[in-house]
């Protein structure tokens, strides 16, 4: 009944570590650019210059000095907007993972630990959540309530907790009967102590893998929502919105959709590489 | 077996009811519907007329139960924008979404099953790593962006496919490719891990010991067992693809159910939004039920429910 989570045998550690390192480097560079962006880029992401519209990036003819990645349809510096967009993507990814993680992990751990009726209720919640079409409902919420960064995070957070719940439930079930948990229980530990101090730290590594997957998914979904005009409101430069705004010009100036699209692709690939690396490290740890 | 089907059917109905409740609550989030339907230039009197006409003056629970009651028999009310019944609208659009979904799923299976098998039988070689890398790259490409690039390359530069619309079968090729792409990574990884697990099992060792050929072992023995999770996930995946096709339908102006949902959201046409959410959820619930039954047929160990 759950979403396809591919179980993935570890590659040889050499390749796994290489992928993990590449992923960390990619995410690190984008994070640094997002944080320090407005100091590094000489332009502002919002200042329009209608005399300098749609100037191509540095590798093409007719480029303009000072605008490394060219300008958009309103003459705004594309690099400045790209860097600002990285901040939006990362912010939405992280906030969504925190929200959905809190919901999913709570449900999953409770279901896995207590079993019985509680577990039935949790399974029902997961099944219901999986049958809800995410994109449509997210679009509807934003469409009916008005667009905004906070609303997008809240909506995605409320929709993307299913994998957290599935994994937290399964891993909790595996370890709830282990000796150290029973020992803590016999020593008189409270249920809350068992859940927070004994169970959670031991399933945390699995949840970290889920967190990377969900972060990548949230970033892609935000881009899709913004692309459809029902996500982050203009003039904020979300990468999805930049692609949507560039769409009208893409047949003559394809780079307007290539630049934000490639940025999105690289960020998501980097996060996935980190997640994959984590999973491989975990896999080799388990087999030892 | 019958008990299993009955239990799953009951669960499915309960889930459907919960989704109905959520869909109803969802459309009430925006505050006063009468005001948003009437538009910004309406007077207080206009708003009152609309409130009466659409039955929005009744208590919420009355609105809810009358909607649920009529939805059970397939009556989703009238669209505010299209001047047609919601059921008619959806019935006209559904074949397009289903066609797109089936084209996408078939393409995805045709590509991901051979890739998965290839990676599994050459486990830990560069070929295997290449396939894994391909799935990682596939997962990271935003579908709407891939759609635009295909439009530029196949539509404009090569001029071999129409860029948008619904007219002919060619109109389904590009959307089908993009939709397939969203499912290929997960299906490939699943086939690969299923095959690796099957190849390591006792019955494969027995088959080897009997001296069967490698091709026979792979296709006759291992694939049949590796196919079980793939077949069941494929059904579930189709549900996800139909739900996710809203983005692709919108990009390609393919007038399916997803496009209808997007249009209705933009126009505050909430009976249509509710119905589209419900129909997509119902299709998903139906497909998971089907996949559970299929699984039980393929694997007798699951039949106890």
C-alpha cells in the first residue's frame, strides 16, 4: 500500500563514498551561495532595467558585462535571481522536512511501538494520505487561500509525511522488542523516555535518508506549484516561477528556462546523492 | 480470499469517506464561498442571491451530507463555470487522463524492466552503476522542465511532434514520455532489487544445480518472482501518475481531468475541485485494491489477509 521505496543494495564503498562526497559538495556550494548571495552578486534580484531585457549569459554572443547569467524579461539580473531562488528552494525544503518529519515520525513511532489499535489508526492515516492526490490538493489549498511561502511550506508539510511514517513505523517495530529496550523498561523507564531516548536515536539514521528524499521531493513540488502560478508569489524568484516566466521566451532564448532548470536539477541531484550515500553507509554498517 | 477482498473493500470505502470529508473541508478553507463566487464587484444583495442559489445558506453539516449522499450515486452537482454537470465534465475528460496514464505506464515498464534486469544480472559492474546513476538523474529532473525541453527539441527544432493540444495520437507522445520518466527511476530500482533478491534464493540455486541455462534461469525462474512486487507497484504507480499528470496536462494543454482540476482551482469552481480530488483518490483506492488482489493471486502466502 505504500509508495515505492526502492531498496537498494550497497554499491562498492569506493563509488558510494564518491557519490556522497559529490552530493555534499553540491549542496554545500548551493547553500553557501544562498546564504552569502547578495554580498557576492553585484546586482539586486528585484531591480528592473527595461532597456536591458533578455540579455544572454556569458557564453553566448551579445552578452553584457556585469550580468554573468544575463537578464530576464524585465531586465533583472539572472544570477542575482538564481541565487535568491536557491534560498527559497532550500528554505522550503528544510521547513517542509521539519514539519512533515514531526508529523510522520510521531505517527510512525507511536504505531510501531504500541501496535494494535494505535497501529491500525496510523496505518489508516497513511493509507488515506497516500490516496490523496498531492499536487492537486496543494494547488487547491494555495489557489483557495492565496499564495505565499508560509502556506506552501505548511501545505507540503501536511502532505509529505507518509514516507517518514512508513519508515519510522517499520524500524520501530524491528527494535521495540530488542534487549536494550526491554532492559530500559525493566529499569522503570517511562514510555516517553523509551520512545525519545531509546527508540528515536536508533532509528534516526534511517529517518535521515527519508529526510533527504523528502527534501528533494518538496523542492521539486514547490517548483512545480510555482511553475503553475500557485506557489511562491512573484516577484520572489522561485526557480519554478523563473521557468514559468521564461516559458514565453523559451523558443527564442532557450537559456531563460535552461539556467533555473539546470540549477534545480543539480540541487535535487546533490540532495539525492547525499541520501543515497547515507543509505549505502547504513547498508554496509548493517552487514558488518 | 473472499474475506481478504471484503476487508480491503471495507477499508477502501472508509478511506474514500475520509477523503470526501477532507475534500469538503478543503474547499471551505477559503472562507466565504459566496463572496469568492460573486467576484469583487458584487454587491451585498448579489452575494445573498448566490448564497441562496447554491445552497450555501444551509448549515455546513447539511451541505456536507447532501453532497456525500448525491456523490455516492455519481451526482457531483453543477459546475459554476462550465454550465454543465460535474459528472459530465469528468466523464468527458477522464478518457484523456487514462490514455495518458496508460501510455506513460507502458513506456515506463518497457524501459525500466529490462534496465532493472540488466543491472541485477551484472550487479556491481559499471553497467549496474550506470543504471543506478541513470535513475538518480531521472529522479532529479523536474517533469515540467523536461516537458519544456522536449517541446523545444522535438516540437520546434526537429518539428516532428505537436507542441500542445489534444487532437491526435501524436499529442500523447511527448506527455507520455514525460509521465513515463516520473515512474522509471522507482520501477527500475524495484526490478533491480527484486531480481537481485530472487537470484540469491534457494530455488535459483536448485535451478543452477539442475544445469539449466542462464537465460532460462533469469527469465523463467527469477523474473517471475521478481515481477510480483513490480506488478503490484505498477498498479499503485499508475494511481500516482494519474494524480501527478496534472502538471504535465497543464504544460501540454492536454484537456484531461488534471487540467480540469487546474482550471477549476483558478476559477473557484469548487464542486469540480471536490469531485476531481475524489475521483483521483477513488481511482488510486481502486488500483491498490486491485494490486492487493493481484498479489494474493500471485503469491498464495498473502491470501490469509
